[in-house]
């Protein structure tokens, strides 16, 4: 039975991805900062581990506990929406620590075993903000664009060892906790001088023409893990797929 390790499984995409792989009879290592057994039904092939992707020791402990890993899904992330001018640099550094450096650290931790076996796949979950510029998302976009460049280059590097590297690019998913998984409230990042600019943007967020479901992302991750065609990017959701076709 193959093993997948997924980061950020406490809600949203990560939780649904874990459930999808369980349903397809994989050995699933579901990781999160604070483990919660109540999120899943009891499954013999499920292992829930604590993991903070910004902590080197936590990463090492999780990798050792997981054993041989056939697929790594880097899903853990922090969302932020607001005017860049009003976003503290300390918070921007936190975003990069999780969204960018956390992905790199997890990837670096699994490369040796995959390289030695000449087998394995790494899937990095980014966002449709990398497909087209989005307002009020400058810092978040930068953290995800960095992962896109990193992934594209690494795919060539690890391809020499038959290790595959993929991108999954979800669209806007209003049913996730994107705006809640950050300690800074959105309203605190919209100064009065930006109010007129931000109002129609938030109105559009409230009535999106196309959206992404958690199941769309789970399916895209599944396809990416099992892809042998050399495809790098897997847009997830109707809105992300539409952006990918036009950009």
C-alpha cells in the first residue's frame, strides 16, 4: 500500500485530500499543528501526526514517524487579504515562513529517500492568484508565486532521479477557512483610504461567478500524484480552469 503525507489536514483542502486518498485505499499520514482524531472516522490506514512546517524539529519528527513516503502533498498555508500598505512586515514574514519556506523545508526533507529509491512525487498546492493578478492579495500572491517558480525548476532537477514534482492551483473556495487561518482580521488591513477601492472587490467575492470546491482540489491532487505524462500544472475548480485557459 502506498503512503501519502499531507500537510495542513485540519480543515479545507487538506482534510478533503486526506479523505480522498483514504477512500482510494492509500496509507494516509494526515498532519496538522494540533492533531484532531475527531475529523476522521477510524481507519487502519490513517495516521494523524503533529507537524509545524515552520519548525525543523517538528518536520524531522514527522518524517521519521511516517516512514517511507511515496507522495508528499504540501498543502499547509496561511491566507491574507488586505492592502499591502497596511500589512505588517512581521505578518508577511509569517506568510512566507509557512507558504513558501515551509514547502521548501518539507520538500528538502523527503528528497533523499525519494532520490535513493528513484521514485516518488511531490505536489505543491498554490493558488489561482498565480494565474492572474488579484487585488488585495499582493503578499499572499508573492508567497505562492515563489512556490510556482521553485516547483518548475525542481521538476527538472528531480526528474533526473525519476522523482516527479507537480503544482495544483485551486481557485476561490468560499467554503474554506482561507480568511480565518490568520491572526489578523481582514477589516484591520483595509485602511479608510482604501475603502472605496476595496468595497466592489469584496462585493464580487460575495457573488463569485465560478468557485472551487474542496473536492475539486482533492481530485486535482489525486490526478497530479498519479500523472505520468509530465504535466506540471493542475488547475483545480471551474474558476481556476477558466483562468488557466485565458492566461
